């Protein structure tokens, strides 16, 4: 009988005297000899997570009011009268039920004829099955006639189901649930006017795009232009991986927005206290190293790489078998659920759900077992789920403690959705984590650029997630006449009119921070962006390849080139309708949010509180306060002088091997460009502002690196002008 490759590799690592080679079958001798010659792979560096946050566990986000509504649902219900409503709220915050409350009110009290719930895939349709809401205090129950939940019904999306939508529109029934695809085909067939007087609720709204090629986005634009429907849009991650706008600015302005942050959600849990997010590196095949970051004692979802990605071995079935072999001795398959049974070294039998199997009969049985409502409260029902394209968006397994993803995912939205699988609250679940296992750059020139790109994207994702998980920021220019705001704690000594103060409102999870020299937004759109969409601005910035490359690996970079020039250009491109003053206001608010989060992390790491401690969640708040107190004065020039990628580099240096780090630095340095005409023009604009403030132009011999860089930009343009004059 043949021996597994894992066991052969283990034997090969033992001293000669400890091995009886006569026990090795002839068929396995060649592999065994090659394994003896192969140097042992270094262990994946344990490193430290790039993001580690703790929460207070107030229980507020899971506590229901007299109508059976949790905090987010109550907040959304207060806006139930709006014709166009956008709900931005994290996974597991109860968006589906919030929609039930709102839809019932529209149907019973607002003259809406019918409600159509549109979900991205059939599995999410289960979130809208019947709910006995009166049992918890509401005045009506949520019911869907079974034939109108088209996610459960048989039939082809562009055949029977589309005709079913037409039949529903002519019926007296009130609620229909269907997929995005079915809805698109139905609008094509029946026209937007057929839906007049109805509520259209779009779940996972980030699938929509203002791009003309996005059919659902196009249809929504037509509905808004006709203005005869109500729309409720819901999303757990409003930025898109491709950075496209979800709605056009004119359409978005018509929506009233309910925002419920990750911080409010996680801080208000009863059980989950700590969330860690990290990227770790491997060399060779991921299947050999995954066990080093996969703890069988944690309830885990593993997402293996797409077969077309460079991380894949191109044989997904063998990859799954290898992972299962690595965990212990296979005991067979559970006949009822289809779960693989594996006996771990300690004697415990692990129950593993394989959602990668190409046999649809087997895969469907496993999928059905995972959705079994009778097992929802059973922590021991399954221990590990291995998936490829499934178990992401809308997948509800409250016991999941670890979301382990192999290879970088190109969409930030997808990463947020995967992390959301682990952030459900459950008894006995105090810690959750997300791990992104990515390939370390190797020496071959053809592979290094792609590996470098994935590394940069993983860092960008962790920076953005850190921002998403932090409390919200409200920035104000320093004005002694304004004074303290109600509900904010300003720390020991209270509000000081002589300083830039940092206030924190525990109940709303919001900072109020005074910054000297801060530009305030004037237009309604700029105010909306500064209040609601700073994370979308930061997402665009941290995904800007030039910014992150230079910020991480260019030792000569002047931080203001990133914080003022690069971010300024990104905002000009993203919001061309804003005037110069509002663009600068948005830029300042965005960089203040990003850099204060980074400085708070740095300050907090120097304190006594940290992940795993039992002290209350004050580390981040204390970190912001500590940084504000340590600097002489919190002003925008100081914030602009901080490299926003400096702390990320410190984490990377601990996680990646020194050799690979040097290789990445060399690859990026090789393509550095000293200055472009566009950069020079932006520098000249900053130089003009410098002159207005100080009465002189920047000096090319200045000791201050940013002043010198502005002067270089002016000189560059002068040379270009002189050369053009000479012909």
C-alpha cells in the first residue's frame, strides 16, 4: 500500500538511524529519495497580525427594542418613509430583517403595492424566508408565498423564473424574492414601467455599478429617472475592488443613507472581543505550508485559490486531499451530511465540509447539511469548511473563528465579505481572525513582479480594513469659541480651549478631533463625502500602486508627495465636480483619518493593553489621545508630513524574509521615475500656496525635504519652459 506524500516527507526529515527504509513501498522510493535531498522548508513566519483590535462587548448591537429591532434595524426603520434609502452596514448586522421591517411598513402604511427583494445568488434568498416578527414585538409577520421565492423554485433564470416575475406583478400577493439575474431579465422583458408603485430592494448593492456595461446599474438609473418606485439598497462593503462608482453622483444624492459601522457592530457584541487580520507568506506550494497557519481547534473556512491563479497547483481536488491528509487520518464520510471525517493526532474526529468536489450530488448534499436550520445552534456540527467560490457573501456560520484565504483576492469587497464570515457573535467565541496566505516573491524575474503586486494589494487591504474597523472620525478646525461637544469624553482634565482636543463618544463610536489649519468642506456633496465616504477615498489611495510602492520602499520619498500630490490627484480624478477648496477639504479629512489611525496603532502598541488582555477596549482611543498629546500641536501640516505606509512597512519587515524584502525593494527601485511634468505642475501649485502663507518661494537648498521638493518642481517647469523657448 502506498504512503501519503505528507508521511513520506515527515520520514525523510528524520535522522537515518530512525528510519526503517524496508517499510517504504517500492513505488514511493523515488519520492522518498528526492525528499531526503530537498532542504527543509522554513516555517511560515508567525509574525504579528497587521491589524489587531479589541472591543468592549457592550451587548448593545445585539439587544432588541420593544419592536424586536436591534440597534442598526431601529436606525434604518426610523428612515422607513424615504423613497430612496441606502443602508451601509457590516455583515451579520441584521440587514435582511431591517428590510423586512421597512418593507412591511411600506406595504401596509405607505401605499406600496408589492415588494421585490433582489439578491445576488440563490443561497442568499434563504435570508428572506418567513419570520414570526410579532413573536418579538413587531405588529406584523414577514411571509413569502413559497412559489414567489424564486431562489427556491426550479426553472431557468431567463425562462420560467422571468415569466414568474410577470405573473407576480399581476397577482395580489405582496412579496417576491429573486436573483439579480432574474430581475435584470424581467426588467428587459416587461420594462421599468411595469414596476411602478412597488418597492425594489437590492441586497448586496456593491454588485451594482454606474458603468454602462453593468445592466443592473443601468436599470436602477432608469427607475430613478422615472421616479415611480421606492428603492432600498443594502451593502456591507460600499467600495468596489475595481474602484468604480456604484451610482452616479446625481443618483446617489437622491438617497438618504443609514450608516452602521463595523466598530459599532463589533463593540456592541456580547461574546467576540478580539479580531486579528494578517497576511503571511509561504514559498513553494501553499498546500505544504497551509497547516502552519491552520489550527484544527479553530472553526475555520478555508478558501483555496482559483485554478487559474498562480497560487493554484491546477489540481483543486488534490489540494483539498492534501489539506485533509495534513490534518490527520481519514475515517470515511458521514452518510447523512457528506462531511469528511478525519481523526486528528490528539484523537478528536474533525468534521470537514468539502465544497470543492466536482461531483454536484456530493457537493449539494454537503451544502444542504451546512444550511440545515436544526443545526444552526450546534457548534459541533462542522469543524472546517473548504471552499473555492462558495461560502463567501451571505454565508451564515456563526461559529466560524478563522477565515483563511489562499492567494490575494483582487476585490476589496470580496475580502470584506470573507472577513465577515468570521465576525459573527457566538457564545464562547472571544477571538476571530482573517489570514491571507500569499506567495513570497522568488528569484525568477518572470514571477517577482506579480508576487510584488499581490504583496502590495494585501497590504492595501489590511490598511483599509484597519480603517473600516476603527471608530468614525469627525474633524473640526481648532476654534476656541466653539468649546466641548455634548456626549464626548475629552479624557483626563476634560476639554482644554488652549489645545487641539480629542473627544470620543462611546455610545456612537465616534471621535471628534480638532486640527489646526483644517479646511472645512463647503458644498453638500463635499460634506457628505467627509462624513460618510472617507473610507472610499482611502480605498482609492491605498490601491494606488505608485503611492504604496513609494511609501513602502522608497527611502528618499517625501511623505507630502504622497499625502498632498498623489492623494490630491486621486481626489481630483474621483470628484471632478468639486471645486479646488472642497477637493482640498476632502483630501485633508481623508489623510487625517488614515494617518491618525496609523499613529494611534503605533502609540497603542507602546501601552499595556493589547490583544488577548482582559482590560476594556481603550487601546485605540488612548492611542489617538496619546499621539495628540505627544505632538506640540495637532495641525494639518504635521499630518501631511507622516508617511501613511510607514507602520505597514514595519509589519511587513517582521513578516517577510529579509532576502525577499530586499528583492521587492530592488524591483520597485528599478522602475522609479524622478519627476513627471504632471507632478511638477502640482508641486508648483503647492509652492504658490507656500509663498502665499510665508511670503517667499520654497528654496531649493532648504533643509526641509518637502520645501526642497516643491522648489525642484518649480525649477523643473522653468527648465521645460526654457527648453521649449529654445526650440
